[in-house]
C-alpha cells in the first residue's frame, strides 16, 4: 500500500506480547536480550520506522506495563498510542489491542516474539491484502508432514506442495477483523482463522524463513546468528 497515493488510509498495528513464556525456562522472552537489544524493542523499532504504519498498540502482561511504557518514552516511539494488558488467550489480547486503535482502515497484527520482522514484510502484507481485505505472511513447508492419530500411527501424508507455515504479520481491513473477533467463540491460534470462519478469502503472501518465533532459549541463539548475518 502506497501511503502517498492513499493518504486517507490509516494503518494501525497490534503487537501481541502478552504470552506466558513458559518454554523459556524463566523470565519474559519479550524482554530477553538479543544482540544487545531487548527483543520487544527490536520489534517496536521496526514498526516505528515503517512509513506505512500510523499508530501502534502494544499488548503485554500486567506486570510488564510500566516497564514497556518506560521503554517507549525512552526511545521516543511516537506511533505507540497505548500499552494495554493482554487476556488469557491470544485472541483476547488482540481484541484488547484493536480497541486501542482509533480511526484505522487497516490493521497489522504481529507477534512480539518475532523479532526479525522487516519493514518490507509489513508493507508487502498491506499490498497483498488490498484485494481481499486479508493477507497472511507464510512460507512453503519444506519438511514432509505426516498426519497421525492418538496412537502415533500414520494415517496419511498430505501433499507438501499445498502446505504453508503461517507467520505474522497478518494484515486485515480493520472492520473485518473487529467483526470476526466479536463473533468468535472457540480458541484460535491465529487471526486469519477467525476471518476465514466468517467466509472471507485470506491470501497468503511470501514470508521469510528468517522470521522465526522465539519460543525457547535455542531460538534466541538462532535469532542472534540470523541478525549477525544481516550485518
């Protein structure tokens, strides 16, 4: 989306950073150091610097609100509208962030635990979503996938060429996502699922294999390697 051609479109971002970090062995992964910078700070810095983004809502655990607010003031991240408290489920956190955005036509939802996001990845998502109102970063699956039952016996092997691993950013028309979250009842693991349930078409756009999600200490090590490769 070219903001010079469409000055009327306001784009907001919801950064979801309210996870429990259970697999990190203690501590909040969003505040873990990564190449000399806090993980969450790396994410927010990219969104602050992205020309397509007008405003940001950051969703964190209650005990991290003050620390996050202090970080934002210190870095002078003017696009951050508010820091709010997340809910028990991911969808509750996203919904809380959506409520803090004002006057947006588009919303970009991103996991705070994906610190290798780039401005290009955000802007490509906005372009991809222009026709259908919904687009999700994803990469083709490279491993062979087996579908098994509770007994771990293989039931079948799906065709790999039709399978994609979904990431964030996920981009939506604001009204579509807000409507979807008003109707959702069951727990979902990504935002595209609730939009699909309403019958909207969701387009996959090319993500990045570097755009990993930090879930355990080994992921932090890999992220450092990938960041150093960028130079």
